C-alpha cells in the first residue's frame, strides 16, 4: 500500500508540474482558493488559524500567511518522524 500511495503522489506531482510549470503559475492558480478561504465567515471570525507552509506542488499559502500573521494567531504543522505538532508562526523573519 505504501508503494502504491507513493506512486500515486508522484504521478499527481508530475501532472501538476505540467499544468503549473512555474511558481508564478501556481500562485495565480491558488488565488481563487485563497480568496474563497479568506471570504469565509469562519475564517474572518477566527482569532486563531492553523494552516500550512505550502510546498511547490500545493496551493500557495505564503502570501496569505504573511498577510494574516499580524491579525490572527497562526499555527503551522511541524512533522518529525511519525509525529506532527503545531508551532506558532510569527512570520518569515
């Protein structure tokens, strides 16, 4: 099962690279999703948000995170071995 899952993930990444070959393409394709998230009432009302720092083959979250870090408490997942926990995000700098 793990090999099958790994192969599927690799196939999806390859397809995404074909559809969105540059980072600028990925950022632009992510905009409608991010706009919809930001417009959602639960997002707007929330004081604390858990998101993720996007990898190249995921919907781009970097700009959103930098924009909201001063307005909301933001947590990002950290994975170590088989454990995942949340760590507060204070911005890139």
